[in-house]
């Protein structure tokens, strides 16, 4: 029977072969996409693991390494290690200063040995920057000679900017931030616990969030697609099985043949799908899931995923074929459905309404975010539960909404294409919606994230409005142990070199007020009323006037008490930005000011890259602090790095899931067309223009896609609004035009995919189809 | 593109003419020098055994297939040399079709199926449905307007197909084994309705059948054998 099944599939005539090819192609595309998704998810984890060596020196990585990690360091001479963050044209450079204390000092990955004093290794992209930019803007920050490039083992991405600089132990040991280490960390940032390198990789919560969102939004649509592909042409096969029953085949024999046919197509499809995936790998590597592209060799599914796909898809296909046969009764006289699928009812909308009601209750009635006694775990559970209820409610209500929309269109359609498409959708709304149900999740998750992130990031938008100040003002905060070495006087080289740098407009040195700070009693306040303390920092008014980003002094003042906030550098303070603020005068004279310890050095420039980078190089040489001087834009970008990564993920998810849905829709529609081509081909014989039939297919595919996208977007914005209202008391802000462009691009790509299948219609509905059916 | 109605009649008042048609499917010849002519308002039965080429002849006369050699005229104008688009428009505007089975769009209601050719010709929905509903009484289908094809019997579905073929008042109706899937009683009912409605509207019918009882409704009968036509005048 198995041999007969194989022969029927391969040598069963043109129709059998066409059917086999159709299923094979669909399964191959599905498996290719499935492997690409799994590989993408795995690549995110692998990329994050490549940050591990940068956790060296942080206790959080030691804790994760455990006793085994510590045991291997016996007999190893330590290395002086200091990690710093540097910047160039808005991009972060990871700088590691090292000094070996002996020949057995541990070596980080990607280099053969620790660089000797006066030598350094740099990543290929950084080498390119060093070679193409003036030395004063970048190269001068790194003492010594380039002796090689960092290998891929040390780089999270081909675009990573990293440098490892060798020093003498005597030089580095004086640095308060340098640590003496006996082992290079192998703990990925996601497994680091507690004291971890700031701004390095993605932590455990972030990684779980990224993987969960990507899995839900990408894997689900792809699995739906693979499922649809394996069920293609099922009813045509069932009709043939009736003929076999007529000549005496038993139900079991028919089931075996059906299983063989499905499995054969699935096996060939899986093989081609693997080849498709291998061909797509370089392209997948370019997709910046979290902001940086991948190495192609990182884009590989985990071994378990590979086995599950290779074995699971054919098995699932065989099981699906068996289950499909159980839903129909194949008698020798024909095929009958055992159960007619009931049309979806309005009850399906209940979970969706319940989810919205829950979020609405906590946003507007209970005000859970404002209740200080509510614990955050409960808050998280409440909101996650509500959002999940809305998401699943949308998927459950989808077929009913599709039925409603198609019925509405069908009862009003004046054009035959709209009438046919709407009636076909109304006939089986479950099938129409199934193909796009993955999009519901992708667009919902992406839009919700974009809505929340846009609102949280809203002050940054204002900072862009302020314009050049944010990108042209360099801030060097001398915090922590660095301040002990700073003293009260600015090195002469700093003022001399900055004065000589074209584009530098001024320099402001912000100093710490002596303790206790003076009291400020508001005028007219009763005795014993609230007393304010003056701001902790002070600045010279002569300097402040050359750095407009920080604000201004009151007229006639020589010094001002200042309370700068670089994180939200231009965040609104009483509806004014810092640049618009007039600071109160300080009681200190200019001469007393110069005796106070320096807290921050701020350099104003004309925002040209040359001026900013040259000034940064000067400050870096004077103050080799943990973080190099940053522009206000860079500080803000750093602080919203994770949010931007999530926004990037949301964009990727939307952009990729929509074309996947397009493929899924196309396959299901082509499959439906192949199964029921006779009425279409007879319509064409009777003179119906091919363009009309194309419009039917186009509308049938596009309508659920656009309706679903619109419903998902509306509900995601509503959920985001309820979340923001409850948690932050904020109202949702309109996303940037980029979001709408991403949605439009995704829908456009999906329509292109759908359009690519339309030429099949000419062949499927030609005279031969009607004659031979 | 809209088909141009042939303006001049052909010699002898013949509406459809085919001369020396040849057509093969791969290595299998289907038509070998077939010639036939059909007069205005005539009902012509094309008979012949299975595989003789009678359906292929019908498809060539209707402009569905293009013969490899030979000529087809409709109302004196050459049909077989027209490009696909005007041929489609011609079929939509001047021809009607009834096939053996499976011609109704299963997702549409019976009235929408009948209204479909009118919608395709650009009529508004309300007007198309009004015209379609007029056919239900004439076809003895009252009360079945909102049914779908799966909810109709074979005879009912075929009568809906007849209504759909005639609703545009075509000049020629091509019927390919229109009763092939029906029992004899239902066949008679369908043929009665088909021929009565066609005669009332002055519609020419080309009827392909292998059943003598069905052919008896025709004014004239031709026999197709091995891809060639033999005239057998019965009236």
C-alpha cells in the first residue's frame, strides 16, 4: 500500500504531480521561514553570549561562573582590566585597557595574546574608522600601535566597535576603576546577576522579553503557514480516495495512501526548505533584531530545533492527513463532510471585551498605578493578564469579525469582484482569518510596544526640537572614584587645546557646593515653614553664556546655582527646557568658585562632527573616566537603549510578519482555487475577464489582511493608552511617522507576495481546467 | 475592451459558421475539417459519441478555443482571429452558457448567481438582482432565491444555470450536456424551460448532447464523428 501511495503521488498523472509540486513548494517556503525564525531567535542568544568577555571584572559574572570557574584560575597570573565606554559620532566604542602581570595572564577571545604595552587590537569596523578619520578626532585617544584585528569570537556583531589596549601594570594599577582579574568572564549578560557591566548586551529580563515577543509574533504565523501548506488540495485527494473505495480499498488502506502522499510531499518540502534556509542565511543576518546585524555563522537554529523541524514537520503532516480523513466519510460513492463547520457567533467577542474591560477598570476606576500599597508583581500580573486577554480575544473574535465584515460587504457590493470575494470569505471565515491570525499578534505586540515607548520617550522628542544643543554639547561627568583625582583646577592642556579647536564655542566647569548648602526661604513664608536648600552645583556665569544648552544666569550675576539634568537634558521643568531656564544666583564669588571640586565639564560646540570628536579626544586624554564625554543626545540614547532595542524589535516583527501572512494567505487562496477551480474556469469561459477574477483573489486575500491590521492597531493603541493611563497617568502620544511607514511597508510587501501568485490564475482557470475537471 | 457587435449579417441568414476546423490536443486530433452553420433563432443539436469532438466544436464556435486551422464567423464577422480580450467580451455580452454541472459559484446565493453576468456587464447591484429575480418564477424556482448551490437539487441548480445563461438575453446559448447529470424527468423539465425561454427571446441554441431525447428538442441535428460533422436535418 505504501508503494502504491508513492506511485500514485509521483506517477499518478499530471494533476497528482502538480498537486505534489504545489504542496512541496508551500512546505519548503514554510520550513525555510520556520528555520529562519528559529535561527533568528537563536542568533539573538548567541549574539548576547558574545558580550560575555566584557563582563570580566564584574562580580555578577563571577557569581554565575560558580566554583568551577574559580577553580580553573589556580596558577594563573592576574591581568589588570578596565572597561570603558567611548563614543564616536553617536556610536558606542567598547574600550578595554589591559596589563598582563605575567605570561599566564588570561587572554580574552578573538586575540592570540594580550597586547603588550603600547600595542592594541581593534575590531575591523573600528580599524576602518581609525584609518578614515583625522587622528585628532579618534586615533589620538588610543595610545600605541595597532597590531591586529579582533576576531569574530570577541565581536557580538560584524559592526561592533571594540578595542583592547595594552599597558604596563604599573600604569593601570593606579586607575581606581581597574580591577585585577584571574579569569575572563564567560557569563553572558543575560546570566549575569547583580553587579554587571553597564550598557553591555541584554540582561535576562530583556532577553526573555525579546525572545517571547519574537516567538509569539513570528513563530506562530509561520507554524500556521506550514500547517496550511500540508493541508493543500486535501479535498481533491479525498475525491480520488472515494474512487479507490469503489474498487474495494478499505478505509485503512486509503488512510495509508493519504499518509504516504502527505509525508512524501512534506519530506521533499523539508529538504528543499533546508536548502532555502541555507540560501537565505546571509540575508537573515542583515536583519537587526535588536539594533545590530548578526554574523552569518550565528544564524543557525539550535540542534534541537533542527531535529524538531526535520522530523516534526513530516510527522505533523502525516498526523494532519489522518485527522483530515477522520473529518470526512469516504464512501465508495463519494466524499461527505461528517460535520459542517458552524459559522462563528457573537459569543467569540466576549474574551476581547473582557480584556478591554479589565484594562479599562484598572486605568480609570481602580487607578492601580497610583495605589502605593499595590505591589508591582500584582500590577504586572494584572496588566499582562489584561493584555494577553485582549490578544487572545482578538484571535478568538477574528473569524466572527471577518464574517461580519464580509457579510456587510457582500450585501452592499455593486462590483462582481467584491461580491465574489466577500461571499467566499463569508462561506469560510475561519479559513480566511486563520491565515492572518499571526499578524494579529505581530501587529498588536509591535504597535502596543511602539505606542508605550513613544509616550515614555516623549521628552526626547522635545530635545530634538531644541536642535543643535543636544548634539553639540559634550558632557563629561567626573563621578565616583574619578572625582578623587580631578581636583579643583582644569588641566591647562584642556583649555589650550579646546581654545584651538575650530567649532568649540565655550567651556563650563560645574563644581560642587560646599556642605551644608545655603537655605532658601520663600518670600512671605511663615516662620517654621518649608525651607529649600540651594542646588548642589554652581557654575560661573562667564562660562555659562558660552554653553547655551545649560541655560543662563540672572542679569548681573557672576555665579549661579545650577541643577542640571543631562539624562533628560532638555526635559521639561515647569514647561521649560534646561536651555530656557534662568538659574538663581549663587552667593559664592568667582574666586571661591575656582576652589571648589570639579563635578562636570561641559563643552559647547557648533555641533560639527569634527568639533565634537576633537573636543571628546581632548577631554578623554585629561579625564580617562569610566564613560567618555558624551553629547546630550548620546546620553539620552544610552538611557533609552533598551527601549530603542524593543522598538527596533517591534519594527522587525511587523515588517517580517506581514509578508509571512501574505505568503500564508496566498498559499491558502491558491490551494482553495485549485480545489474549486471549476466554477472559476467556467466563469472565465463565459467571458468573465481575467482581471475580474484577479480582483476577486486579490480582495479575498487583502481584505482580511487590512481588516485584521486595522483592528489590531486600534486595539493595541487602546491597550497602550489604558496601560499608560494606569501606570504613568499619561495619555498615548501619536507614534513617529516611521511607525506608519513600517506598517505601510509591511502591508506593501504582503500585497506584493499576494500579487506574485495572481499569474497562476490564468493557468488554473484556462479552458483545459474546465474540460479536464 | 468591449466587443463590437457584428454589424452585417452573413449570406443565407446564418448566425454562426465554422469552416474546415482543425484542432489537436497534443498528438490527439479533436477536430479534423469540421464545418457547421447555425441560423438565427435555430436550435441545433450536436450529437456524437464520447471523444468525437463535439464539445471541442462547441468551444471553437463560442470562441473559447482557437482552431489551429479553419474559420469561425459570428454574424458574418471573423471570431477566431480576435484577441482574447474582445473574445471574452463577446462571450460575456452575446453568448450564454449552460454546462453539465459545477457551474454555479458555490458561495453565492441563487439570485446572485443569476445576477452575476449582469454585474459583470456593469449593472448596479439592485437592478441586477431585480432582473435576476424575474427569472425565478419563469424557471419554477420561487422561494429559492437565497439558497446556495449546495442547498439546491441537481435540477434546481441546472435551472439556476439556465437563468444565469439567459438573463443577459444572449444571441446564442451554448449548452454542453445540460442534462447529463439529471434524471429523465428533471431533464425534460430543464429542457422545456431552456427551449421555451430561448424561443421566447429568439435566442439561438447550440446544444451538445449524446441523448436522443434531448436532441429531440432541436430544430436540426448534426452528428460529429472523428472530428468531422455530418448534417442530419430532422425538421
